[in-house]
C-alpha cells in the first residue's frame, strides 16, 4: 500500500483528565474532522458521568463516534473495538473529513493504528467465569502463575493485578492452543492502512494532573455520579462495572460496608493510578509526540503547537477539505 492510498488519522492520547476531549474537538474544528472515541468505558450505554463522556456542549457540534453504542451488560474486547472503529474511520475519510481518534485506552489505539488483525472474540462465559472464580479464590498472583506456565513472555508483560488482560491472555491460550504471544505476533502481518500522527498530552509536574483528577471526581459527584452508579448497580450484572473506575469503588457504599467519603477517596486514588498506567503505556510508543501542557499558558498556544506538529507530517497532503 502506498502512502497515497493510506487514510490519514490524527490521534490525541494521554492520561485521564489531561484535556484530550477539548483538544480533540479543537483539532476537529481546525481540520474539518470527526472524533472517533478510543475509550473502553465510554463505549457503553448508560455509563456517562464517571466515564466522562463528552456532553453535547463539549462536543460543540463535532460528530463523535463510538460513544454509548454498546449495552453495558455486554462484554467488549479490543477485537470488537477494531471491528467497529475501522469502518467508521473509512466512512469519515470517504466524506473527506479527517478522522480524529481521541482516547486513553492504549491497547485500542495501538491495535488500531498498527493494524492488529483480530477476529471478534467468541465469548466463552463459562471459561471466563472459571478463571475469575479462580482468581477470587486463590488471588491474582495464583492466576498469573497459570499464565506464566502457559506463556512466560505474556506473563512478563502483564501485571498480575491487571486481571482483565491476564484472563484474556489465558482465554487465548486455552481456546486456541497457541500462546498469547504467538497470536499477537501473527496479528501484525499486514501493514497499517493509516498514516497517523499521534499527539500525547502530559504534564512535567505530575501533581498538576493529580489535582485535576481529584477536582474532576468532585465535579462528577456533584453531577450525580453516585446516583448513576446506584442505578447501574441495581440493573447490571456487574460484569462491566466490575472493571469501571467510579462504579466498582462505590459498591461497598451501596452494600453498607464503607462510608461514601471513603469510597470517593478510593475513586480518586484508583483514577490517579490508572493515569500513571496510561502514561507508562503511551511512553513506550516512540511515535507519540508529546505536548507538556504546563509549559503553555493558553489553549491557543497548545493548538498552535499541535498545528506545527501536523504541518511537519504528511496529513495535509491528503484530499481532505
């Protein structure tokens, strides 16, 4: 595939509460773009406040895709995300608009832009429940040890407490007879159809990001996050919210096991930890061009920095208006 045949994609990545949504909208306005979300929780229906879904006011009339389009009780994998995102990006480009991928789910973004080849996951609820039950009974380390026996390379890359990825890797090993590592290698055989520029947002002073996270959680509480989470708690099987920050931490409050203030502090703590993991993931990607936000005083200055990055790329060589 030649450069001319590739689809231009602009991606805005970074930790939660770094301002990806606002910058993505500004860039979409500047380059006649449409936003394609890459967030593993915003994709669900009804999970609105704690996932920080952009409101209509925040979207500012820019089309947003892959937000609130999956029932919250449905399991959803990176393969499922790719099956939805790829045709959306093609449709956006066919309209001669620029696809602007915005999100903090690193696995979704890297798999999309590097063109990982995965078939949508065939669900095996029994196997997944068995692995989860094993972890609950014996601890995350014990489940991770099972992965280490089957695929030492994958185990070395996945933290024992990242239960979702540990279970996913074990599912692949047990259902395919191949290691998760081998399946990943096989998935990178076809060149990417995208010519992408990835802009990453960060802060030189980590405390600024953490203060933003704490403030945003407080704003979410004021906006009704606790009430929304209680509705989810009452109406959902909890398979989804068991992994959703801002929902799972409130379950002890709903079950009269912990005071609300303690649960809110837990949400802040877990969100800060998640932001740290996001930064670690994205920093492994040499293609990310970082913008250190606390070096700029105004949004316009950040936009101008992005414009300089984009001007040095090939994105503007494509036939987009």
